[in-house]
């Protein structure tokens, strides 16, 4: 019987630790979400970047500075003029056609099909499913959106210095939710 009470008290202590961890995570999430309400409605309004090559668009605050576009016109990045290191960017590329790559009787290499399959955990306001991923690093952190639609991989990223990232998380989430593929029909 003594064994039972020892294990029961250990389980209770473990549950208290989990409860503390969950409470801590909840407080951190609340702080992240409340930090940038002013960014969700920029004082100067919104602009819309439209990419004619791949047919997508995303919002960015009016007054942000466009970086030089790549020669292939696959996307665009915009920088906050008064916040060094804060950017939003969108770009796209064709999904490689691997149908003719496999030898007869052999399957194509799994990495050539999709090296990192999308783990759908997010849906845009347009109704397109995709993967939304946070990457935290020592200097710069980002919120990354990846969508696949009709043979194209669409990517969007919001990036900020890591020590300021929590201030921009809600703003980046909002812009990601507004990302649109122009050829997709509304739900």
C-alpha cells in the first residue's frame, strides 16, 4: 500500500508541474498576441502586392519599402522603414514534374517528389489550407506560410529580430491569413 501512495503523490506532483507549464504557455501566448494590435491597422493603411507571374497577392503596410525584386519576378519583399530587420515577403515556384524521372519499374526518389511535405495546420481567409510555421533563431525569427495549389508552391514570410519577434507575431499572423491565390475560387 505504501508503494501506491508514493506513486500517487508523484503523479500529483507531475500534474501540478504540467498545470504550471500550461499556465506559463498561456501567459506567454497572451503577451505575444497583445503586443502589436497597433500594427494590425497601420495608421497609413494597407497596400497590396500582386504577382502577375504566379498570380498571388499579400498585404503590407503603406510606406514600407520594396526591396529590389529578383530577376525572375517570382516575388517581392518589403521592409519597415523605421524598424530595421522587420520584413514581409512572398514568392512562388513551380512544383517540379517528376513523372518522367523514374526509370521503368522504379519509383522516383522520395526527396525529388517533396523534400518537406506540407503539414496542413492553417487555413487562409480565402479557404486555402497550408502550413504555418514559426522559426525562432538567436538573431532573426520568422513566421512562414507555405501553400500548394495547382502545381505551384506559394510561400510567404514575416521576419523580425528575435528579441522583437513577439511584438510582430499577431501582425504576421494576420497578414498570412490574408494571403490570396488569385486563381483559387472563394469557398
